């Protein structure tokens, strides 16, 4: 199976190509450069593999939460390619992908992933790795004020993501000694998204291009403050 995965949801921009489980990735931390970088990354991966976009069997992307514009970039590119060639798409949570990256780097199996959502909030998700190696969400993903983050009452947890860089002192107070480490500069990656997407696809998690839409979590993501009267 040939799977192309993209992520532009945070400061990091990445694309990965999985061919029968062997994954190659282009990854760069480059805020506000995703639109210029992502197409070149895709072209390079396909060219190196001797493939065309029409040869791809499945596409995957970081569906959010994350940067409003960033998530839209990946969704738009994936939809364009998938529509053109009738390719199924697997949307993958960027919080889950970030938790996966953190687990790969540290060997920890419980991660509290938090992305700075601006407006004094964080995008939040708690993830555990089960005995089969699957990344499993505990509870629900949400966008909350740091002091209201639903920190689990039990267990030891690794913290990961820019939410911890911005509000770690507030959120870590609820963890105390149960915090086993922190990766505040951890970002999701297309490679992690590819690995999660392979499993999801095998379990029927693909959708059509039309259904491959971003998940923002915040209803008023595009709203602007009203001027004072």
C-alpha cells in the first residue's frame, strides 16, 4: 500500500510517504511557510519513489486541532489530490500524532498532549498506548483554559506540546510528582500520522475526499472581537 501523509497543523510542516510500511519523511519547523513548503515536499517524495500522485492508494492528514490556517492547508491539498484521483482519505488527530511522536522519543506510554490554542486556551488530549501498541484517547479532545484542563487523577504522565511551554506551570500543578517528563517543543509529524493512518485504514477509518474536513474544536475560531460601542 502506498500512503501519502501531510501535516501543517502547528509550527512544523511535514509530508511522509509510506510504501508497504516503509516510511520516508520531509520535516521542517517553519512557522507561516507551510503553503510554500508542502507541495515541494510532496513532489520530492513522489519523485524519489518514482511515483505520480495518481499512484497513491490512500492519503492521510493532520485534521486538527491546531492552527486554523495551517489545518486548512493540509486539508485543501489532500482534498485536491484525493478528488482528482478518487483516493480515500484518513483524517488523523494532530494531538494523537503528537502523543505518538512523544512516545516514540521517550518510550513512555501515557502522554498529555496540549497545543497552545491562543486566546488563553489549549487544545488538549490524554493518550495511552495499549498492549497492542495502539494510541488510545482517554476521554475526549477539547479546548479549555489551562486551569480547567482535565488532568487524569491517577497514573504517571509525560507532557508534550506547546501548551505546556506556555502554561506548564498552571497545568503541571495538578500532576505534581506524577509528571515523568516534558517535551514542550514536541510537534506532530507526517510520519506519525502515516503510522496511525495505516492502522485506521485497516480498521475502516477512511472517508471520501468530500468528508476529509478539519476539526477545530473551537466554534468561534474565525471570529473577531467586536469593537466597543
